[in-house]
């Protein structure tokens, strides 16, 4: 039996009306930059979207996931170049910083043998506070009306750094 093929429209159908424009903006921006869009269903997250860099077949190529959990739209940004845009991190509102603060601490920084071999963790500062967070959960953030411009700025900065690198 073949897997069902999903499209952006299928994902948009499960997203709250107030977030559809945000999803479409992210989609248009990343597709224009050459990222491949993949809409799929998983047991853990249901229907979700991921965008990956062309010709990079590993998770490292993925820049963002958009998923819905308990009716809340979440964005998970793989911000591998976070050190290149500290001004964007410093401009994040308190609500987003609180979400980052609640993310799991990276086990690698405590005991390197406790995390998977390819883990790189994220170590960074926001307004003088140091964070050592898990690269999977660090930038998994709720999409809300107030956070959308900041999340777009974070996405644009990461995308620009990936293009430059």
C-alpha cells in the first residue's frame, strides 16, 4: 500500500485561519530560495511540513518544521548558525525567550557521552543570559500573532547564513 501524498493545502486545512498567512509566507520565502517542501504525516505530530536544502539528504539540511500539537501551531527552527545573528536573538520578546528557557538543556554540555554522537547542542546568549539548549527543542516555538514578525526575522537570518555558508 502506498503512502498518501500530502500538499501544502492539506496542512493549511488543519491550521487556524489566523496562522495561514504566516505559513504561506514561510512557504513562499523558502521555496523561492530553493528549499524543498515535504508535507507528511507521522504518529508523533500528525501532519507537518519540513523544508530542506537541495542535495542535503540528512537532517542537517532541514531548516524548519511546521507542526500542529494540541491545536497550537509550532515552528521548529534548526538554527545552526544562531551565533551569526545575536542581534536577532537579543530582539526576541520575553514570551519567546521564556519558551527557549523552558526547552531541554543539552545533555552534551553536561556529559558528552549522554547525547547522540552527532549532537552539537546550541550555546548562545540572549541579552547577557547564557543558554545551553538541546538543538531539537531549543527553537520549537508557538506561533502567535505577536511572535510572527520575530519568528520570520529568525527564519530569514538563518536562511541568509545558510546561503552565505
